[in-house]
């Protein structure tokens, strides 16, 4: 157009010269209010008393409606005081461009995903392969004893009886495990026990009893754990292993436990009870029928071992009298065990 004009002149011309051409709801002002026509972008360049520029009008109307608006804008022939001419260069559907960008980006993301997934699978395979190495037992010492990898680096170790026990412990996620592989304790084990905190985890049978006696003489462990009676470590589930190790006892307490086991064995079938002090000395031995009354009148009772059923009433009295341990033939159903009181049945000893 000839002359110099500004943006607001162009806007005024577009709105003014298209007004009244169509019904009110189809006028540019109304279409802007409803959001069907968005902000009109105008770029102008004036030079040598002449102005040229571009007009961009975003539209969410359908194709026919957009074409009508474009044709209407071409009718603008004057801007401010100047003659003008408006030509529509093109009508572009930006959704197509967006779709192309989306498709290209989706392809890019898919490639990245495939590469990452391939990398993750390779990493997973490496981890599984390395884990497989960790669950393979190794040989330790001159005697080539079966052990878990890196047994030398473990601050705490678990002694088991044989190779199958080590493999089962490995599968259950335990480290620092080594097998005795015989009743006679190898020198490598003796040296390890001297340097590391040791738990002897033995089968719950006669063989476990014999190995424990041998250990106590030449390689005394700090703790002792046993598989359930008549079960072997190699056959235990991870849960059973966890429970057995949770019940490990200090080796110094074993003499006291042996005494308790002997008392319980002598009480079977007698319907009698033995009351013990904290130091293990006996306070009295009474019929089970008199146990409640005897507890009420006795002092210094730390443990009660009796040939009878542990009931809720007896538990309450034991807690009231400061008893720490109740051991009976069996425990009644639904008995609540309060904190500070240990309850055991004869079969658990």
C-alpha cells in the first residue's frame, strides 16, 4: 500500500470493512469473543513511503468457514488514508503440521525406547549372570570346604554341616556361610572362628548334637541355632531359616538351656511345676493344681516350668509377679503373649 500505516490501522480496516457482510455471529469481533478466531498477528515494514506486511489469522472454524473469512479479508481496499490491497497467500491446516511433528516425535521416542529397552535387557542379563555367579558355592582353605563367595570378607559367618546346607543358604539369600563337612572340625574353621563372630547353624537331629559337642571343645562359636527337631538345614524354606536364626542363643546360655530341657523332660507326666530363680536355682516344686497360689506367695520367681497348659489366667499372674519365662506342656488357643514374657512349649525346647 502507498503511504505509512501502523498495526492498529490495519486491524481497524479488517474489522471495519468486513463488518455487516455476514450475520452478527459470523463477524470477526464475535468470532474472536467466542475464541473461533484468535489473536490477529500483523507484521509491517515501511520504506520509501510504502508499507508492506503480513497478516496471520489463527482460526478454529471449519474449512468452508475459514475460506469465507479469508475471502472477506481480501475485500479490504483501504487502510487509514491509504489505498491498500490484501491477497491471501495460503490457508494452512496447522493440525497437519502438528500431526507430522507428533508422528516424527513418536518415531523418535520409539527408537529411544527400543534402544533403552535393548540396553536394559542387556543390563538385566548381565545382572542375572553376575547373580548366578554369586549363588555358586566356592572352595575355601586347604581342606577345600564348601562356602559362599567372599567368605574371607565376611565379618560374621554361619557354620553349617554340609555342602547342601551352603547351597540352600545361598538360594535363600545368605552370605558368609561355610560347611564343616564332617564331625571333625577342620583347621580352616578353627582359624575362622577365632577371627569372626560365628553362629553354628546345625541340623535338628543327633548328628547336630554331636557336631555341637565337638565345636564346643575346639572351635567355640558365639551363637548356636538349630533346625527344627528332626529337620535338616538343607531342607528348610527361607522362612524356616529366618525363624531358626532369629532364635539363635548365646553359647554361654546353652548350659542353662540344657538344664531347662532336663527339668522339662523329668516333669513330663508328673503334673508338677518347678519354680526357678534368675540364677537358675530352684525355689520349689509343687503340683500344678497349686501353681497359681504358689506363684502369688513366692518371690524371686523368674521361670516356671510345668507339666500343664499355659492359660491366659496363668499368663496374667506371671506378668503380675514379674516372671520372665513360662514353659509348659502346651499353650492354650488364643493366649495373648504380652511384651516382656517369653512362652514356650515342651516341644519347642
